[in-house]
């Protein structure tokens, strides 16, 4: 029994070392700039979706850039005390929120990525938004995640005016999984 407890504690200790942090100390990215990015993402997500399950967290991957993750739900879960609601309304609201999430993510990346000084021009900022589906009957084809990746050089080009919004949006790699 003692051996199981010790093995469990050792496993938890090892898992704790791999837990995400704001930004590792070895990165050239200023932690305050990363926190400003995550705060801007949280504000944008909170304005679009009814439920943010996990606030944005950022970590730096050497030779890649910043990876930011967040977890949201496009629709509130069904409530047995209120009734099932209109499935068509839930679908249309969720599709509208999904589109707004895509637009908002691209906008916040365009606004915030040029502010991050510690990234090289070829490093990226990737935003992964995990979509929780509390109503799979109403939203059977909802993707599990949205992934947005942009190079620092493209965001800097948007800030300097070398790229317009439409050209910047085309350079942002957007993927639904």
C-alpha cells in the first residue's frame, strides 16, 4: 500500500513539472507581454461566448514561438429546469458564435502579436481554442478545436501597413479539427 502511495505521489510530482506556466523563464518573451496577450484573448472570448471554461494560458516552445490555449462552450448546457430550448436557435447562435470566434481570434492576434518583442520574425503565435460541446444532440458537427497560427513577421507587416486586414487574414493559418 505504501509503495502505491509513493508511486502515485512521484507520478503527481512529475506531472506537475509538465504543467503549463505563463511563459518559461528561458524564453526571450517578456512574461508581462504574454500575460497581456492572454488577457486580451480572455476579454475577446468572454465577449463572444457564454461560457469560458479555461482562461487562456501561454507557453513558449523554443524555435516555434508562443502557444496559447483556451477552452470555451458556444452554447450553455441544457438545463432540465428550463426546458430543452429550440435546437434550431441553439444551432444558429452557435454558428454565429463560431464565426465571431474566428474573426475575434484573427483580430486579437493582429493587435497583440506585434507587441511581443521576444519572438523572431519566423516564430509563430498559435492560439488553440478547445470547443466544449455540452449539447451534442443539437450540435453534432461542432469541431473539437480551432487552431490559429500566425508568424510574427506577418503581424508586424499588418501593424506597419504593409498588409491590409484581408491579406493578413489569408496569412493566418486557421484550422478546425
